[in-house]
C-alpha cells in the first residue's frame, strides 16, 4: 500500500518532487488507502508510516552529519517506531524508567539509551540503576543536585550528563517552553560547579539543554542563544573534565498548517554549529516531534452533523481530546481533511468536536471543510507526535487502535477494550 504521494502527482509547492521532501502534507496521503484502513480497522485509528519516519531520520542525519542524533521517545513510544529509528542509527532519549524499559524491550543496548531524569520518583532511579548495572554504557542525565545525590546513594558511578537550564526558551505555547522554566535543569550559574563536583564520583560525559519545542525559521535567535551558552559552558569545563558530547536538545518545529513552510533544517544545523563554536566534544541533538509528526494521521468517523441558525455547522466525530489532546491542551492547530467527500461537496465552515463532555473537546472551529455527512471519514494531519502518546481513558473512553505501514499495514496496537477500563479495580 502506498499512502504517500502517487507517481506523477505534484504538490503545488513542488515538495513532492524531492525523494525526501522536508514535510509530508496531509493532502499528500492517499484518500482511498486511508479510507480502506478505516474500514478494516475501524475508527478512531492512528496510522503511522514507518517509511516516513525513516525519511525524517535520514534528513536529520544528513543535516547533522557529525552529530549524535537521539530520538526523544516521548513523542511516540511504539515499538515499531523505536525499531525504525534504531535502524537509521539514532539513539533513544528517554524521559522515564518506563521509556527506558520500552527502549530495551525494542532491542536497544545501553550505549543507545540516555535517560533524562526530571524530578525522578525513587522507583525510576532504582530501575534505571539496575539497568545500568547490567549495561554500564547507559547514560543518566541529571537536572538537580538532589538527583546527583540520589544516584550516589544508589551506588551509581557511571556515565553522567548534567542538564542545564539555559535561561532562554523557545516554543509556540507557554506550556511547551521549558528552557526558562526553573523545573528543568540546574541553573546556568551553578552548572559549572555541578559538573566539577560530579567529576570525582561519576564519569561526566556530557552537558545538556533542551529549551522547549517549536524551533522555527523565525525563532532561530533563541536557539542560537541556548547553543552559544552551552558552547561557553563546554569551554569553561573542558580543561577539568573530558566531555564526550554537548547535547543542545530537540524542539525542531514542524509545519502544522498546510501553508506553513517546512523548517529549513540545514539552516538550523548551520546556526547550531556556528553558535556552538569550537568545542572538544561531539554535538548531540534529540528531536522527537520532527521524527514522527508528519508520519502519522488520525482517522475518525463523522457521527453527527448539527446545523443551526446561531452557530456554524458542528461536526461530531468519534475521536476527541482523549484521542488527540493537543488542540485542547495547547490550542494546537491540526489540518483536517474529509476523505469521503468528492468534488461535488462545497467547503463549509465547521466546528469539529469529539464525544467528550468538556467544552475544550473541539478539534477546530471556523474551519472550511468539504461539507461533511454522517459516515464520512476525516483525517487529522501531523498526528504522529504526542498523539497516541497523550491519549487517555477520560470519560471511560478506551484508547484507539494504531496501524503501522511497513510498507504493508499491520496492527501495531489493538484498540483498548471496555473491559480493560475496569481491570485495575479491586
Ligand atoms: C520533549 C523533549 C525533547 C523533544 O522535543 P521535540 O519538540 O519533540 O523535538 C527532547 N529533549 C528533551 C529533554 C525533552 O524533554
């Protein structure tokens, strides 16, 4: 099955002419193929194209040929995605013990795994230290002196990286800006002393900063500033400690709007190298969204079309904020396409809403869409990152199924059952 741009088809902006275009638009997915998947596996359904995941990995490796590229797992933790990114030579950046376990379950070895601890619960540290005892190449990144202390208490003396709060944030929404937020990393002014103090008890291999999500062409100055500070810090500690890498985080933006230009990745890479300056350590980056966002779509079925004089048409679908949280949580924009509508249906302005009893359970408002009818299948674009991952069972709504294209479709995660919702009850 080919859900990509068909042969001979050319997107208006010429993006499809390249073998590995910088973005895959929702319009480039094959409507008939997606409708067939919806019919076979039912909706709501996530579809993940592993071929596109691989293309995104390759584009990153080409833009950053000397850097260590690590996939930030929290964007999508499916085993098939882990396997694909590992095959493309990416490491795996984990935000919890659970992600570390899933990385190992997908075949990763310690040398491929970075665990970045954010206020880690005891159980997480216990588990990761246990993993490290079996596989001492694993790297632990700490963002507080407390975490250093707690690792020492557990007998960990392995590869340690210090996460620094660069004091500069990038991001499209306050909730995804982490750099300026004191929760993440040791304060920049203390970073040097934390590195130097840790040197005696640990193998300090790196310094790290992640300034948040949403690096875009307009936003490169904040990214430059973060990287410049990391370069300065690396040079300040270089004489005293032998750094292996300087990790400047992820956050490479993707165009959620169909008319938004793709990120100029080579330009970001050049700005990164320039801002880092001369350091005696390897550059590392850890993109999540960029790897998986445009490799995924969410399919949903229209069950209600409500027209009224006071409001625009409300289109009710079987996917909501429990399936894809980003619009409700971040006011995120996702392109939506009516796969079932032929040329004969005029575009009409609609609100698309889910089945959850919450006002915020709305995917879009005032959106022109080929007039939907009950039973139509809608596709929601750029759903591969932070989509399935943030799904919940609120309103006792089971989590959706997920199919991967490899290139043939196969069920990667079956739909959660209603029985699973009460399984934990005593
Ligand atoms: C979330 C996260 C990333 C990835 O962010 P993206 O915007 O998905 O690229 C990278 N590093 C850390 C530490 C993160 O928490």
